[in-house]
């Protein structure tokens, strides 16, 4: 292929003459990483980005891989799942991770970055790469990208993220189903082992749905006295919130209000809403508590629990502070924090094959948050996998086996490919996604063991990939 090194993106019209082997829509975290993994393996790409011509509700610049909200790449604690994910990305020579490290700022046990330096470096590396052609403009219909290849059509990667433009999303609907637009009102998820069972108890409201096989019920209840409720409400009211974008305000009228917005109607609103105690009896007192926070199981093993109705826009550190005031959650470990924003994602477990290609249109791949992961590093990881998988297909003619679910990237892919089809929800990386298998839940060395096993299994998987070089 002709060497095209350019700083100025071409117009979308020019795309029909492209010699690039793979087309990527969206130069966000996932699209940029996907492009990088391909060019590292000698495969040319056409990378299309709508910004700065057309901006989303949250993006502000024309740079690739813009961070729309926080500048954190999560924990660097060596025993944490986000750090295992970063170590796997590092071993794949990830452009996103390398640029994050080069732009990192002091942030204790987290990786924070100078967002401008970070995005500028990714933009420059991709725009100046001889195997990358850059195009600017909104792709309004995925069929605009149906270009012939030696066999069939050129692979196209849809990496357009949570704020995928509406016309592109609409064009995909006949193939991915109507439920493509979501307003994501996410409640926090805590680890089951971190809930104090001397306070929280299993019970269904009015014992509805309990059976002989399951006499205790499905919900974990954290009961509150009036004093505890008042203290919680005061902290919730005072906590710092992420300001809402205009497009997010609209959804508050659609019945998925954040708890702090409910509170604005009066201090007792929550006690009559998501925290109503009706039908609950605290076994320690034999009485109905003043209020209750219910936790619903997220997985069959009860390792992850969702705080029901607690969608929130509180800043992440504030969520930890305020929600640990809930009796039983004093030492809660959070697998996922609450949030509320427009989120476009597809029902991947029903729609995608093992390399994240649409089963019905196999030249069409999906990467990033649109596949049903949540967060910067998670989206990057899916982009990295799709890049390597397409390289494998172009060079070997077959699908690449995803890394095992015991690895961080593998656990995310397992969620995306094998998650619940009914009510599939996006996920951050967390230990709850990683199967324990031979490792005991109560083992004090559980996390180091998960890390060691994950690293070992990832390096076996990577050896397979290295046969491509
Ligand atoms: C309001 C909001 C706040 C968030 N806060 C956080 C946070 O604090 N921490 C965190 O980890 N994650 C956060 N996220 C999630 C995070 O943004 C995503 O996980 C991550 O950016 C997803 O990466 P991506 O590459 O899939 O999508 P993006 O990074 O969004 O990239 C998609 C790209 O595709 C482009 N695009 C869209 N449609 C088209 C089209 N039709 N044609 C051409 N280009 C197109 C977009 O302009 C964009 O550049 C937030 C998301 C939102 C919406």
C-alpha cells in the first residue's frame, strides 16, 4: 500500500477509493487502540472520526481518544482487577496505556492523566503513522462503508461509543434490534463478601417469591433507624455531584431519577420511594425498620450486589463516603460506581460472534463501550482485542480464540459474549467478573492468586498471538 502520512484528515468522500484493509468508525479509546493493534501487525486502516466537524453532547475537542469526564484510569493497586487489565494492555503494547503512562499525574494509588497531553499524543501517533489514513466526517449509514475486499467485504469496526451519532445508530437498528438507545441509570454494585451480614439480612418484601428451596428470599436488606436515615440523608444532600449535561436533564422526567434528585423533593421522599420499608421485618428487632436499602444479586454466586434504585450522579469518592453510611455497608467494596448518562450499546450476547463480529453481517465488528463494557480502560481493552482478532483473521483466515475468562480482558469479553441476554447491562472491570474456579472465595490470598493466575493465562494466550508477528 502507498505510504500515506498526513496530518490533515481527508473528507469522507475520498473513502471509496481507500486501499486500507480495515475501516474503523470512531477514533475514541476503542477505535484508536483497535487501529494501533492492527498497524502494529502491518495492517493498514482507514480511521473515521466525526469530530471536530460534529461533536457529541459530551466531547469538546477534535482530538482522538478524548476523555469525556474524569481523567482516571482507575486503581494501580497490584491486587486490583483494573491493574490486571492495565498490565494485560501493557503487554499488548497498547497505545492508550502507553500514552496514559507518558501523561500520568500523581494520584496516589490511581492512574490519572493530563487529558490534553494524553489525547494529543494518541492523535499525533495515529495521524502520522504510515499505515493510517484519517478521515473526518459523520458516518450516517453503515452501508456507506461496504467496500469490496479480496474475499467479500472489508472488515468494518463500529467503535462509536456511548454517544454514537443518532443516524448511524438508526441505520444499525434493523440488524441489532430496536433497543439500541439507552439512558443508562446505573446503581452502584458492591462485593457480597464486603457486606456485614450481622446487620444486612436476606428477605423479600412481604416474603413474596420465597420457596422451600429458597426460604430466605433474594434481597439483602440494610435496615435503618430514623437517626441513621437522617444522618444518611444529610450526607447525601451535602455530597458533590457531577453536573448534568443538558441531554441528561431530559431523562430525569422519564422515571429514572438519581436518588439525589429525588431528595430535592423533600427529606422523606426516599423513605417513601426506593428506601421504603413496607413488607420488611428486621429479624433482630422483629419490627419494620424506618427505612431500608435493598441489594439485589448480580450474579448466580452472590459475589456482586446492586443497590436497588440507587442510580446517582454523585462524584465517585462521594459515593463511597455516603453509601458506607448505610448500615451493613460500612466496609463495602465497590465493584462499580453509580452513574447516569446516555449510553448506546447493543445486546452483544445475542448478536455477536466470538470475535465481536455481527453474526448476521460478519464483516461488521463492534468495539468499545457500544459492546456493553463501561469505562475508558475497559473500552480500550475491547478495542485492542478486536484489532488483534481482525489481524488474525486477515493473516490466518480464522477466528482468534479470546483470552480465558480468568484474565481481565477475557473476563470482559466473557461478559460481553456470554452475559445475560435478558437485561444485558454494561460492566466495569471487577473481580466479580472473574471466575474463582479452584480459588476459594474466603482465601486471604484470593486476590494475589487471581492476579498470578490471570497473568499466567494471559501470557499463554499472548503466545498464540505472537505467532502472527
Ligand atoms: C457523560 C459521560 C461520562 C462518562 N464518564 C466516565 C468516567 O468518568 N470514567 C470512565 O472510565 N468512563 C466514563 N464514561 C464512559 C467512557 O466515556 C467510555 O467508556 C469510553 O469513552 C468509551 O470508549 P469508546 O471508544 O467506546 O467511545 P468514545 O471514546 O466515546 O469514542 C467514540 C468516538 O466515535 C465518534 N463517533 C460517534 N459516532 C460517529 C459517527 N457516526 N461517525 C464518525 N464518528 C463517530 C465520537 O465522536 C467519538 O470520538 C462516560 C461516558 C459518558 C457519556
